[in-house]
C-alpha cells in the first residue's frame, strides 16, 4: 500500500480547522473551555495552524477521571484545544486509516458500530459450531509506543505528520513507553489501527472466514474445534511477539452454549442480555427515575438518558424483562 504524503497543507487548511472546532464542541456547547475557545476562535485557529505547520505543539494537558460502566476505567480527557487538534488530524487522515481496515472490524468506524458487529456475530453464531473469543489484557494501557510509531510509518510518509503523531503518543504513558489514553479521538484511531495487522494476519495468513473484531474484543468461528486451537497458537505468537501484548484467558466453546459479546449472550437462534447488563440497566433506570422525581432532570433530559438504555435492550429478546422492570420502576410501558 502506498504511503500517504503531503497531508499537512490539508490538515492546516482554515476550513478544516473550523470544521474540527465544530466537531470537537459537539455536546459541550456550554463548557467553560469551549466558551473560552469560541470567544477567541479566529486567534485560536490561527495559533493551531501555526503549531501544525511548524510542529511546535503543546500537548499532554490531560484531565483524569474514573468511570465504572461497564467496568472501572481511568479516562484521560485532553484539553479542548487538543481535542480540536485531534479532529483536524483525523478529518484528513481518517480515509488512510480506513483503507487498512478489514470489513469485519467494527469499532470507531462510520457505518459500523457495536450493533453492526452484533448482527454479524449473530449470523456467524448460527452458521458455525464453535467459537474462539479473545481479548487483549489492558489493551489501551499496553499499546507499545515504538510498535505503534512503526505502524504509522508504514501508513504515512510525511515526516512532519509523523512527528505530530509521535508527540501525541509520547504525551501519555500508562507504563514506560506504553499506553494511549482512553477517551481521546486519536487514541481510538491508534488503538484500532494497532490491531489491524493482526486482522489481516487472521484473515489472509490463517484463512479464517468467520471473524469479527470490535476494538480488542475478537471472535473467530469454525466448525472444527482443532482449527481454532491451531489459530490460537499462531495468534498468541503474533500478539506477544509482534504487538508486545498479552491475551486474557481465552474462551473456546460451542456456539449452542452461548457467546458473550458486547453485553449480550448470543445463541444460534436467540439473543439474551448478560446478567451484568441487566443489572446495569436496572441501576441506571433507577437513577434516572430518581433524578426526574427530584427535579434534577427535566423530562427532556430524562428521555435523552433513558432512550439509549431502552435501545440497548431492544437488540435482545427482552420484552418480558423490559415490561417487568419498567412496571416496577416507572409504572408504565415505554
């Protein structure tokens, strides 16, 4: 694949900078950082253009906080001016990252997403007898900086762009020379690309026909259990030797016993919610109901939070569950 070149003029184009600002502000209109940036928008975008063209970037101003859904994670949010920078880069570089993705990679891609991944996984679960489920241990925390930079050099030729990527990568460490921050737009692209070589290895070298990846959640299907065992040996060697990561304990199981994937349990002809997904749904619905009753949330805010919860359950066979929970907590049907 020919490496992309001459992208800096496109990235630093005033129209791209302005588009990046409008993307970065989405959902944050009333945040103090956004208001301050918007009040000096032309000056801020001119300064950003100067940073991009000279390479004299100021990055690494992170705000840390923890979330506990679906599991405890440390989120590292970049300052708003850095978020604008990330959008300027990915507005232009998106298509070059995209070209290296296989069809069945579903995270952080337009027209993909977790529901498309779920539908594809459901289809394979009907067709095959066995699945092999893989998950990288502490994936974002263990991405190797040197390996990531080497991968980017195979994708992009422009030295200034690679230097900018390098500064963003070096601005964060979960451990020495490892890790990208969860919560940044650039991290989503870097992490997704980090495993794209493994995708091609699985599909092209190992010849696996049924395979789905959603970020670091990977599933292979086969009618032959032994074939999946052989694939596991090759994949483990690739992940440890090439990517310098390790796998969590793997799951090799019959499809008729159920595949846990993205909060659901997939069976050949049925989709259920995992028990922890049910508990999370009930907990969040109770919190939303409490906020509505106390007046902390308006009806519109309540609906904005509850509708995605309901939408998550609609992708499983959960009508009886929804009716039971909603009657108990709200007293009416959705």
